[in-house]
């Protein structure tokens, strides 16, 4: 891709974000970051999707969690972010 094409592509993404008609699909991990005795929901893909959602950008997130209490807590965490 030439520099001019790249600049037009980046500009079109910027305009889409400003108009809020951009839709983002994030695929990746959601997990607990563990610090000593504390654990917090994390994962780079989940963080990106969540922050874009909070900015008003239509966001879809695809991941998998375990069929256990930790998985349930992660799903509940995402549900509580709306």
C-alpha cells in the first residue's frame, strides 16, 4: 500500500469513528489478571473491545471462558459493563 493510499484509509477510519458508524469485531482472550491475592478481569482483546464500547463504538467481542465459577464471573463482569 502506498503512503497516499494508507493516509486515505486511515482518514476514512477516523471519519467512521467520528460518525459512530464503525463496527469493530475483537477476537481474543478474556481472563483474570492475578496480582498477589487480587484478581481483575483482563485480556488485551477484551480491554480493547470494552474501551471502544465505552466510547460509543459498536463492538462485538468473541472469546471463550471455562464452564466454572471464574467463567461465570467473567461473563457477569461483561454484562455489568452496559
